[in-house]
């Protein structure tokens, strides 16, 4: 099993910035990609960004140019730097890591709430 623990959520004004962290522990060797999803009230969970162990990143169109995902292999931690935040970015942000050997078996954190006020 892999445990994912998010931190860094909070309340921020529109236009502001926030950095989320996700620390992984346990059977780290079973993952090689980590990412972020979010779920706004009344909406489905959606992809935000991901990074591979090789440093390849991908982003949802809605956050491109505003969010940056990065990783620290030594700390088994992934970060999501969020800038120019908008009220529509308000959501619970979940850390995600697919099991590299078991398709469809993803690890999830419990989530951290980000609220952007207008």
C-alpha cells in the first residue's frame, strides 16, 4: 500500500497563490507517477495535473499557465504551485498515484480544501 497525505489547502483571495504538498509513504516502488485531481461541490472529480518519475508533466487546460506541478524524489513529495487563483478553482484537491503494476488501482489521499474568494 501507498499512503498519500496532502497539505497546504486554505482560503485565498482571487488572484492569489497557494502551494499544495503531497507526501507519499509505504510501498513507493509501486508508483512512478503522482498527480492532483479536484472535486468542486456538486461536480465530478476532475484531473488537474500529473508528473512522472522522469519529470514529464501534463495539465488540464483549465489550469495551464497558472499551476505548476513539481516533485522532490528525496522527500517522495509532489507539489502543486497554484497562482492567479479563481473562484472556480475552489474544490477539494486530492493527491493521486496509480499503481504501476495494477491498472485501475489508484492510491488517493484524503484531500485538502482550497477556497478562493471573489
